[in-house]
C-alpha cells in the first residue's frame, strides 16, 4: 500500500444525539473511516443500537443540558481516546408551536438543548480540540433557519438554530489562532423518523414526506446518510482551508 493509499489516522470524534437519525448515520460514517467515536444521548437503548456491530463506537448516556454534562463528555472522550479531533454538535430538541401557543418551559428547553448545550460543550472541549495541531467543530443547524426565511410554528427552534449558525461564524474567527476550524451543516427535510417519534401516525408522516418531496428541486427528501457523508468530508484534514461556512444540504429546497 502506497502512502497515498494508506488508511487515515484514527481520530477521536464526539457525536451528540448519536442514538437516531443523522447522529446515528454520522457516527457510523466516522467509524467506517476508521475513527473512534463517542456517541452521547439520553436513551441508552438507541445509543446501544447505533453502536451494535461497530466496535469503534463507544456510548455515553448523558443529558447535555445538565451542568456537569460538558465536563463529563470531554473527560470520557479523553479517557477513551486520549484526544478530541472532531466535535459534532448534533443533538437537538424539537417542537411545534405558534408564539401564542408557546409554553415558557418548552421555549427554555429549546434554547437550552439547541443553543446553550452546544455552546458549553464546545467551550469545555477547546483545549482538547486545540491540541495535536487543531481539530474541527461541526454544528448541525437547519436549512429552515437560513437567510431571511420565516418558519411559522418553529420560532424557538429556528431561532436557536440561527443562533448556532452565528456561533459557527464567530467561533471560526475566534478559534482560528488556536488551529480549530468551525463549520456548519444545515440539513433540509431528512427522513429520520422524527415525525413518528413526535406523535404522528406512520401514514401522516409518510404523507408529510411525500408532500415535501414535490417541493424539493432534487425530487426527494433527504436521508441521514446524505448528511453523514458531508460531516465526514468537512471535518477531513484535507478540508483544512474551510472554516466559518454553513453548508445547506437540502436538495435545493431553501432556494425556492
């Protein structure tokens, strides 16, 4: 095997929300590359399902909104891998409500889970990310929160995701002197099964996806693997000149 064909050096990767959907596909994609992956989430059964058959994936059950969670996650990664090269802030809390119907507790949960938790986890990870030549933070936002678009009944969720995009740009500038890159992915409608987990019937969820597919220029809704592929590419060391960008992966829906 030539040097050009040699397997890449295994990295230490953290993927939050790794039990289902995009997080599951992303963790498995990194593991397939040969990286060692720590997946974090609140439900042991789904985390174990992600890791099953993938010896490079390790599991940590944690609620990222609790005060001790950032320290616990980074300590676990360092104890397991000895390094943190990639942090994927993927975990998110969903919910649909107009402003008038928004409950204060639900709004706080959206901002704590979707904005404050990744901020505090990234802060805790800084020294580890800056070691060994610098790592990469990848924030998973949402194409629905890009640009000047409105998103009725998703105000709190969209505002938190828009805030995460702002943090991506700001951290990219702040952390560049430490060798840390920061990038964002903004998925469109991805078939992760979240509709059914949120209470929709299988028939209603299938109808929702079919309706969205007619509006997507690419002609279909996304799959978790569509996002996972980009997560691996953007965090690859060969992408070293990219930082501060937020890439929409939505089949062109946000352009219409």
